[in-house]
C-alpha cells in the first residue's frame, strides 16, 4: 500500500518529446495556449489567408479526413 506522503515524493514523468535548442515543454504550452485563445478569424488574417464567407471550421475524427476530402473535391469539380 502506498502512503499519501510517498505519492507526493514521486518525480513527475519524464517528457518524451524532443525539443529544438532553446525550446522546452513550458514554452510550447505557452504558445499553444496563446493560439487556442485566439479567434480563428484573427489568426487567418495574420497568416494572410482570407476565409470565404461560407467557410466553417470544425474538428472531425482523423479517420474521416479522407472521406471529407473526397466530398470537398467532388464539390469543387461540380461547381
């Protein structure tokens, strides 16, 4: 049985990621937090991309990406 004080003495798990020189987990997390808080339109404007009015942003399961790409390609051909 592990006592409560033994749990607090354990070292945190080692970060499995490899970062470029000058980067670390905290820096990456700060950048992720910064962009997660931004509105999509602001990010797009700064990147030089102008979204179409009928553009919608959404998350889809990775396994559905090929099907969605086929649907989009089919729509472009018929347009």
